[in-house]
């Protein structure tokens, strides 16, 4: 199985909010922050689906299980809050 590495950068002047489904993790990215997901990719479908709810909120659906999450290239433990979009 292949491993995917997907990064989301906040290059705006305001915070953005990223919810990772199917986990209940949600992250606030301040300007200049980035979030990286590392996960095994399923052989079927897209590696990652991104749904923009509005200009500051997005939901990402990695096509794999239990992604490793890095926040500014550091472990993201303690940086999320629990929120399930669906």
C-alpha cells in the first residue's frame, strides 16, 4: 500500500478551521500555519477529498484510516478539539 502526504497551508490573513473526517478532530490554523496528513492510501478513489464549507472552514476526507497528523511539522497532539462534521 502506498503512503500519501497531504499538506494544507493557511496563506490567508485570518484563521481557518480544518475538520478531518472520519475522525472527530478539528484544527484551527492561524495565518502561516500548516497541517500535514500522512496515511496509507486506498487503491480505489481519490487520495483526499476536500469540501469547502465557506472561506474559513473545510472538511477533508482522506481515503485511508487513522492519518498521522502534523501541525507545523510537529506532532499535532493537543492541537485539536473533537468535532464531527457528519
